[in-house]
C-alpha cells in the first residue's frame, strides 16, 4: 500500500497503481482477515480512480469486478467486468483465474474449469492459479481433482498457505480426515493464523467427533 501510494503521489493519473492499490485492499479481506468495513471504502475509491484514469486498462476493469464480487456479492457485474478485462488483455492468466473463480461461485462448473485451464495454459508455474483451481474443483464436488490441483500448487510453492488449506479441504471432502487435519495445520502455520484454515480445521475436528 505504501509503495502504490508513493507511485500515485508521483503520478496521480497512474491507472495501474490505482488498480493495484484497490486489489491490495480488496484481496486483504480474503488473504489477511481484514475487515470489509475498514478496507472496502479505500478499495472502492482506488478502483473508481483507476477506471477514471484509464477505463481501457484490463487491470482497472478486473479490480472493479473483484470489488463487485468481494464486497457486493454481485456475481453478474463481477463477471461482466472480468470478461471485458479478458478481451482487453487476453494473455493475462490472472484475469482468467479470477473469472473462473467467479463463475464457479455461480455454480457454472464447466465454464469455471475452462477458465482455470486457460489460466494455467498461460502461466503454468503460478501456484495461486493451481490453488484456486483446487477450490473450483472442490465447489464442483470433484475431490480427486481438487487434491491434484492443490498438490500441484504446493509442489510449485511449498510455503503457499492457500495450497495447504485447499489440500486439507479436498481431503475432507474425500473423507480423509487425518490428512485433512495435517494439511490444515500446515496452512494455519504458514498463514500466520489466518481464519480460513483454522476454522476449516475446527470443522473437520467437529465432524470427526473431536
């Protein structure tokens, strides 16, 4: 945040810096347990400034869709923005990754799988794409695929807490509670205590009578 704000001070019309600042705030809700009430207003403001500075910038449209998704739960508008972003920059893997995650939330599993496939075709070594593909497969009820994608994320980056969390979630779906608890413990440790692997671990413990 400090670096992006310094860039904006140097160039108040730097659309990419505004978009990146907006994404940092918005993603902190999921990645750092930030309170939406705290980071929502600066995320919305930065996103609006990015769009005003350059509405043809894929990152500006993408982060506007991300804000629609994270704070508003407005799936149709989020999808519209992400699809526009992919047309503006069809070679950006992160855009397909976000699009796949959003259409998966809407229950359109085949479209989500296609988007995640495209994301990893464009950037096969991005561990976050593989981790989010595990989430897409989990939401589609495919435990084996979710385990496979989560393992790939961890293979690329063993320190990615999201990969371990996704592996634990997939193991839980597959009925392998002990492996789930082990993976979720790793996710909790590597994340510094993020609520997601911690709460999932509590869920698995409860399901197994512990």
